C-alpha cells in the first residue's frame, strides 16, 4: 500500500541537454571543414613527395653539351667526352646521345626546319651520377677541359632549386589554408556557443546568483562543443580516408595523377583530425563562454 503513495522521483534536467536539434547541422558543418583540412594535408604531402622525387632524380643526373673544335666531328667529340666522364669517380654511366635525339630536343624551339644538318647543333652527353657521392660540376668540367673539349656541364641545380622553392610554397599555402579552415571552425563553434548562452541567459544569471563560478559554466560549454567537434572530426577524417583511397585506386596506384603521388601510409596523416578539431572547439567555446558570461553577470 505504501508504494501507492510514493511521490514520483524528480531528476533535475542538465544545464545543457544531451541532444539538441541544432547539433546535427553543427556536426555537418564542422565535418565538412575537417574534411577539407584533411584533403589539404594529403595534397601537401603528395606535392612534397613529388618534389623530393624530382629533386632526387635530377641530383643523380647531369647533361653535358659538347661543341666540336676544328675539324673534329660532333659525334667524335661527344664520344670522347662520354669516355672521359665515364672514368671519373662518382659517375655511374656516361653516354653520348644520337644525333637524331639532339635534333628532337631542339625542334620544338626551332619549329619545322627543312635541314638541320646546316646548323651547328651541339651533341649531348647524358651522365648518371652516384646519388650518395656525386662529383661536382668543377670536377667534371676540369676533366673535360683536360682533354681539350669545348663542353658545358649542366647539373640541373637551377631546376632543383626551382622544385624545392615550389615545394616550399606548396607547404606554406597548405599551412595557410589549414589555418583558415581552423579559424572558420572556431568561428562556427563561437557562434553556436553564443546561441546556446543566449537561450539560457536566465539560467546563467540564476546560477551566478546561487554562487556558481564563471569557470564552471564555461567548462560545460567547452566540454559540450569539444565532444561535438571530435565527432565531426571523426566523420571528416573518415571521409578523407575514403576519398584518398579512391584517388589512389583510380590513379592506378599512384594517385589521381602521377604528378601528385599518393601512398597508403598518407591516410595516417588524418588520424589527429578529431583531436585537433576538439582542441580548437574547446578553446573557442571556452573563450566565447567566459566573455559572454562576464557580460551577462
């Protein structure tokens, strides 16, 4: 009989409800931002890998332009230059290119020329270098001059510097885009925090009169939006991983294009995304909540 007269148990509602109708939209927006940030990171990694591959390839190569002297034929001068370079320590291979190959290299610059035989076309010698201990240009040039050859050595240092400069620009641009996306995510979280505080302004004032500290109330918003951002970051990172895998498969194992090679290990770069998103959201929510609570009270 006593159970019939028991009063219903009353449980206070949380200051911030566990589920909000606006959480879905917020998660979607932050997830899209996280996806864009992850794709930017993958693009920068691919660009850096491509630049390092090109630089390593050029570091192991050199081109020698040979001009004949006197009555010596261009082919003979090129063959003598290749033989001279082949004996230098650090040179893996040196071979004189055929006359037709030299013509093919200059035709795009000269256009349709009826007879290239009348032009003093120099011969080229392709030199493969030891990447670990390549000889310097001075060593190659001195060896050629010692044999009385009129030749110019190009170690592609100009191209290597351009590639490294381009890779550096890509890294800085990627970092700038990442910071812009992080700033956009922080602005979204700050806006959501303002909306949440505005909807609970009366409760904040009552809690303050009851002795609740600003830090305690701000911490509630910080934890709430950190969880939301972590969830959104997980969705965004997962979408980026799937997109990266599809790009690699579509590109035949190299990526969407050989210019930007993509490796399976690159997907690991997106794993910190949920933690970074949670950290950005926590900071933005804490600062915004602390500022607004101070104004309210």
